[in-house]
C-alpha cells in the first residue's frame, strides 16, 4: 500500500468530547440555552419541552389518545381564527417564556399586537409572553399539564388554559383570575364560552365524542353571536387607532 493510499484509508477522527452535543433526555435539568442547543442538534426530534428547568419528552402518541383529538381541537381553534380578524393561532410552537422554560403547547390563539394583543415575539419569531389562550391534549402528560405547566402559564399571563384529558374523556377550561386559574363552568345548554375571546364557544361533550356536527354547531353559534361581532369591531378599532399618524 502506498503512503497516499494508507493516508486515505485512515478513519476520520471523532470530534473531541467537548464539541459533541449531548442528546436530550427526559428528566434532564437544563438552562433554556442548553435545552435549545441540544434540541437543535437533534433534527428528527418531534417534541420536547423544558418546564421550570426540567426536560419532558412524551412517548410516541397513539391515534385515539392524542393524534386524533389534537387534530379535532386544532380544527375547532382554526374555525375561530379564520372568522376573527385580528386573531391568529399556532400548533406546537415553542414559547420562550424565561431562562428555565420552553413549553410547546398543542395549540394556542393570540390577538395580534397591532390589535391590542399581549403576546410579543422575538427576532427569531418565537413568542416570548403568554398568548391569550393555550390548549393542551393530555394523554400521558396530564400530570405536568395540570400542575407545572398550569402554574407556568398562569405566571406568564395566559388568560385561558384548556386541557383535554383524553383518558378521562373530560375537558378542563380555566380562566385567569388574579393570582390563580379558576374553572369556567359549562353553561346549562352544554356550551363553554370563552371570556378572553368572545364568541369562542365549545360543546365539550361533542368534542370528546367526536361529534363533528355538534362541535361545528356550537362554534358557528358563537361566531354569529353579538359579542363576537362586538369583539371583532373592537379589535379593528384598536388597529385603526394605532395606525393613525
């Protein structure tokens, strides 16, 4: 073997240990910067969250306990977004809330800043303050969705928080009231009505049962309500006023 051939046959040396990025592991205790460094180094990672400095990585999700409910909840939130100018939404977007937390909620709705919304974004396009509404589908993660994440969202100004507990077949809808979240009760007609986003109405039993007709019927009634029309007009008025020279 010639010296040149021998040289080309040598294996590529491994990068030094200091240059290798450790993989994310559920239960790791990390800063937000280190969490993002490890997350970015794992391009095939589907979902991981940092809540109060602790990494949470959900197991693979089933169709009936998470994927299908997530799809239906997203469709319901999307109906409101499409018919409410000044409101936008997202699915599984990372929130950069503080140096110890990077939640990735299943869905959220927020009022645009030019319409008076509270959620700000940084230069990278990440939301850095609480959206008006956050929604989670809690199959295997009900523990931290209803405890650590609930406390985190409350602390960062989320006005309403929805948790669909798929194993229990139940939906919890909380509204911020001072220093705590309080449940929004179901009205006698079986509909839960948002306080932060007027006209966002949910037939919780229909959503849990997969009753698309019932879900759409309640959602459309909310969109046709006088309070929704007044809310849309108010958002437009704020936008017009802020656009004035």
